[in-house]
């Protein structure tokens, strides 16, 4: 697919949006609501069981129309076709990007270099089903004949964040007899602490690595194997306690895992888009294959919505354009995501990788430095905890930070009195961000409290809230596997749309590679690293400091 050589900020559509942001500068969302009784209906839509209310944004119809025009100027629909058509949209790595095929439970045809990818996908899915059914039913036994009670998934980045987030989100669907743990950090504390309470005889390791060369994962995998063999005393035990998920059969075998115990996937699946592939094996083990397939179905629902729906009613496109509106025209540099659901605890961390690794790029696909902001800083935490930490800055800080609220309307834990309070808090935060509190309101409140005039004047600047702070509200009935699949795919497509508009390659991650290379270099030269032209003095001195540390001494 031909790249568009013109930078997007040189287009008439971009310039018109700059002007429009300026023209809205005195506009207050409170007034927009007051003037338009159907504002909420106008800026709401539903798809795949998810309702999006985006009326609490600083937009009018003109803004939305111009944002849609920007998407057209970036050739969005042509890039969408290229993605589905298996073209090498990941141009810097020369790869197609076909994660949508992994959840293609419909009729769509996906081809890679002329070959239908669906038979391979279906065959891996059926191997995952057989294996996860066997483990969950107690037919797959450990080396000493014990049933598997704990699964430890070892992987990092894209090979961990997605499955970890989904397993936690679907905890109400998990079989209590099989616990799933995730180890990612090369810090020995992560593996060490996880294994402390586990019994090698009933523990299964899933080693998840696309390349099977990642230092963090292999170091943890080697230590896990040692832990197992120390207890079992026989190499043959590895075949009953280790399976691998990878694209690299050679390295898997070199590690000592039999080809029969390997679940493959393909180079056209990007790490952070891989939870739908066999990287999702821990999910299938945790909640069963039927539920894993419901998750795929939910993502497929959102794919179909994204592919078919016109931009004006297309949820991922709308979310992407609103993000661009604030980032590129409103001067924001971050977005907060706040799920009001304890089970979505890991969702912000998952989105951080999805978004920041995909669109944290400073040149276009053609290698031209961009002259505008690209990927925002994504951060967040679950509500209501977040209200008692960073919400102060959202309400009264100097920065404009749009928020995505995510809320299930029904709880998996209907403890009396809890859920309605959670819901009320979530709605109140969005309302407070939008409305703020005017001087007159703050004054009236203080007068009612009986404060004297001098004290009122003193406190007034502190008790006034500017408001006009934007948010999206995403609600659904219950966090089921299917809704979760749709929610994840919604954000995947949002990130894709933004990447297309910015003209960047959303599917490479050269920054991650550089860190991997330099860590290897420091490690190889640990003993004699010195301040030389290739090594800065700070790094050399830190290594010397490391050697001087007394790690065997008393506390
Ligand atoms: C994701 C990135 C990165 C990757 C990890 C683990 O898109 O490529 O986060 O997933 O570095 O890589 P492996 O799966 O190859 O071990």
C-alpha cells in the first residue's frame, strides 16, 4: 500500500480543525447541554452490547463533521481495506497484520501471501480446546500422576499483559480448582514469590514468547525448569509440566520442550495484538475454551461493526477522532482510563502497551519526522480508588486530560448497597468534570454553611472548579467474555485509526528492541565495562557501583 507523503497537518482539513478549536474556546459544555435538549441522544451510540455516551465532550456538530473529514483525508477506509486484505501495513518489519483473522468466526476471508490463513487458525484452536479440556478435566496429569492445580504463564509484554488482564477480568468465570498465575518480570522476586506456595507435582508452566529469545522470559523459564527438576529429579518430567506458545519451533525445541507441546502462532500476529492467538492459552485454561471463543466472538462483533458501519456511527472511529481532537488541537498530552470495575484492574496497563507501543512514534511510515503530537500518555486506575488519588488533578489541575469511564451496570458481586454507590460515583465524576462549580455556586454553598464574607472571599478561588473537562462514558450490562472481547477490539481499532491519521506504523516497536540490545551488551561486558567512547561514564560508574554492593551482608 502506497504511503501518503503529505503530512496530515498540511491538509486543509487539519487547518479547519485548528480554526474550529479556536472558535470553540469560550464555549462551555454546560451551555451546550442547556441549548440542546437532545445533546445526549445526538452524541450517543451502541454497538456490540456497549453504549457510548460522548456528549460530555467539547464538540459540536461542526467539530464532528470536520473530524470525519480528517479521517477521509488520511485515506482511512483504504488503510482499513489494506489491513483486512493482508497487505504489509507493518511496513518497517515487512509484515501483514491479521489479528482480526484470529477471531474471524464469520465468513470473511483472510489471506497471507495468497494463502488462506483460516485452516491453520482453526487447527490451533482445536488443539487449544483439546489441551485445555484435558487439563481442566484432570485428564492431563503431572509427572507423578497428580492433577494440575496451578498454571504459571511465563511471558512478558504482549505475551503477558493481554492474557493477564483477561484472566483477571473474567475471574468470576474461573474454575476455582485451577489457579492461573502470571510471571513476567526478570526480577527473581516475581518468579520466586509466585512459586513459594506452589507444588511442582501439580504445576504446569506455559512459556509464552513469540520469538522465544526474550531474555526476561527465558531466564524465568530456565529457573522454573530447575525448580521443577529439583523436585522431580528426572528430565522426563519437563514434557508433563511445560508447554510453549511461540512462532519459533527451533528455539522451543532447543529449550527442551517437545514439538507436541508447542502451540504455534504466526509472525503476522503482533505481540500486543496476540491474546486472540494461542498466546490466549492461559485464558482458555482459566475459563474454558467455550468462554475463550465467546471472547473471540465479541472481538469479531466489534470487527464487523468497525468494518461495516459508516464513520459517523462507528464507535472506534469516533473515539479515535475525539482523542485526536484533544491531543492535536486542544493541546492535551495524556488520556486517563478509569474502569469502575475491580476486575478490570489490569485494563489500564494493557491499554498503556496497546496504545503507547503502537503510536509512540516520531516519524511517519516514510521516515519523515512528524510535526504534530502522536500517541498520548495513557494512564489510569480503577474507580473508586482513583477518586481518592489523582482525580483532584483532573478536576482542578492546570492540564486538560480527557477521561474514558468504563462501567458494567450489573455486578458479579451484588453485595447489598455496593453497586449502586459505585455507579453513582462514576456518573458523578463525569458530571463534575463537565459542570465544574461556578463562583456563584461556590459562594451560595459557603453562605449556606454560614461562613463570613472574608472567609468566603479567601476560599472562593479554591472552591471554584473550571469544569468543561471532557469524558467518554462506556457502559454495558455485565462484563461477560463477549463484551470484554468487544471492548478490547474497540480500543485496538481506535489505536489503528489514530495511527492511520498520524501516518505512523502502529505495528512496529523499535524502541523495545533497543532496550533489549543494550541490556545484552551491558551484561556481556559486566566485568570490564569502562568509560570508553562507546560507553558513557554514568553507565560505567553505575556498573562499578553494582560490583561494590554488599549483597551478602547483614540487613
Ligand atoms: C509487543 C511487543 C513486545 C513483546 C515482548 C515479548 O507488541 O513486541 O511487548 O510482546 O517484548 O516478546 P516475545 O513474545 O517475543 O517474548
